[in-house]
C-alpha cells in the first residue's frame, strides 16, 4: 500500500448505490476494506487499493482478487 501522511483522515459511511454509482465511488476512493463481496470484484477493475478480510468459509485462493495494491487477510483458526 502507498504510505499516507499522518494528517490523512478516513471517512466511513453507508451508501445505497446502483452498480454504476458504486463504480463511480470506487474510482474516487483510495482504499476499500471488504469481505468477500461483489463490490470487491467490481473494485478489481479500478485503481483503488483493496484490503480483503477473508473470514469463515471464504476461500481467498479461489475468490480473492490479485492486483497491485491489494492485500488479503486470512485468519489462522478454523471456522
């Protein structure tokens, strides 16, 4: 991931969007923190950095996105 200045602030909000709206928002954002979601796969086509939290039965080897500026975090404990 790119290092960000300490002054950088994060915002978190709920948004109800169409897929076109979600794509537009992803193109404006710098980081997506997500589980195994359809939005994660949509983000794969944008320049946004992605941090995926792989939980439960999610299999990051099969469904993870692999691009620069992406990170997959997988728990080391069984579901």
